[in-house]
């Protein structure tokens, strides 16, 4: 019996060892995110393997901290070592401020090369929605650019919830997404924001609608899939800004959808309405950003400009809006902090004001065009 017991223990230990050895290593190799001391925004094009990293104007391009978020077990390295590289600090001062990085999966079978572009632009203050980023993504990505060949180059790539809607498989083409560029603007093209049904996938994860939205900031798909609170935290707003905002003006058209729902249940009383607002807030650390849970209520808020319910009307003709920035929390802008880039500004448009809480009407449609941010120096 003792011999049998010993043999049984031997085979049990062997089986356990084999299971441990046979556990599959992770084969994912991608850049999922990026943070750093001077990093303001990050746009990742997974299909094209391109990462655009926006840093503040005062950043030392020879010493840029980039902390990459990678799949479990994956590793990253710069394809070429440059003077000043040390740990997570990289030198981007040469040439077009771009570098190649190789991400290697834990199992070593995959090693895609990413092009990381460093950008240090100023934020433009006029928005025409005429340009689309060339990408393999199936949805529209809108950008603004001013004086591209000038030292005072200004650039903004708008963010939206389109990457989240992609997961629903409800779109047959780019124009089926909640946020799209269309013809027929007040001048030239414009942006169309439409609240969409998220189908079976949305019902499964209890995220029943997707409002069309466009904003200055970032959208995190991973957070968006973690429930109601995650959906609000997935949208982060703001970019470093050095001017004193006075007002936001532009043009809109709007039609509310017929059936208002809350968490997938039809409501007989409420009617959907759109939202337009802009914020300016304190950001002592570059990584700090307000999100959908606190953008209008944070104690860091200095200014808020928002369209009121009386002016957010349905109209099929282009209608002008003018929103004044109002002081919040008894705060004013500090000149020294303003010069040092310690404030961020965000602008947000949405076809359903409570769409992030899954309240709204499928079909609610907001058109926006020719928006201008008026500042004291202008």
C-alpha cells in the first residue's frame, strides 16, 4: 500500500507539473495605452500600428517619459537607441519626432512594430469639421488643423464613442456610426451625431443606446465595457490650454427621437434633448482629466459654458448658439498657472444629454458646424 501511495503521489505531482508547464503564454502584442509626465492625449490606431502622443508645449522633446500599457507578459523596446534614452524616457528631438517601437508578446510569437509620433501642438480655437483622418478604422475620425507648416501649428483630433459602437456589430459602414462627417453643413461639411440602438450586444451588457458624441479628450473602450459607471469614466475631457475663454459659439440643427427609453425601458413622460458644453479646469498634473462622472461638478472646475434647456430646441434650419463661460466654485484663472499649462479645456457635443447613463431616444440627431472658441486675446 505504501508503494502504491508513493506511486500515486509521484503521478499526481507529475500531472500538476505538466499542467503548469503547459499553461499557454499570452500571444497578445499591442500598445493599449500610454501615459507620462508631459503626455496630454494619446490616439492609438491599432489597425495601422500608429500611436500619436500629444505633449504640452513646454515639454523637453529630448526627455519624454512614455509609460506604455501592454497586454500581460508583453514587452516593448525602441528599435533604435538614442542619446538620452533611459528606462521609460525617450529622445524624440530628431527629425519628424517619430520613433519605431517593437512590442513582443509573452510567448514570443508576435512582434508588431508601432510608429509612435510625438506631437506638441497648440489647441485650435475654430472648428469646421472638414477633415477626416486616413485610417483603416471603419468609422470617421475628424481633425482640425491650422498652419501645418508653421511653428505655431495647431492641431486637434476629435474623440468620440465610435470605437465602442464598433463592438456592437450594428454598423454596416462608416455612416452607420453615431458620429459621422456629412455634407450640407452651414459651410461645407459638418458633423452629425445620432443616438443609436446598440442591439443584442448592448442589451447583454446593459448599455442599450449609444449617443452620438464628439469631444476634446480621450475614449477608453476597456472602461466603456465595465457597466454604467465605466461608460461615464470612459470619456475623459480636456487638453492643455493657455488662453482665457470668453464664449463658445457655432451653429446647430436638432431633431429628438420619437421614443425615450431609460436602461432599455420606454418612458412616457421625458423627451430627449441634446447637449453642448465647454469646461476649463485645474490640472496640476498632466495626467489628471475630468470625465463623464464629474466634468460639470468637480471642485477643480474654473469655467463652464453650457446650452440651457430653453435654447436646446428642435429645428431643421441652422441655428446659432452663443454660450458664455461662467465662473465655477468661486475660482478665477491664475496667470502663472495659465502660463505654465496648469489648466485644461474641453468641448463636448452629444445628441442625448443623458446618453452616457443610457437615457435618451434612438434617432435623436444633432448637427454641428462652424464652432468658434472666443478668448480674451482674440
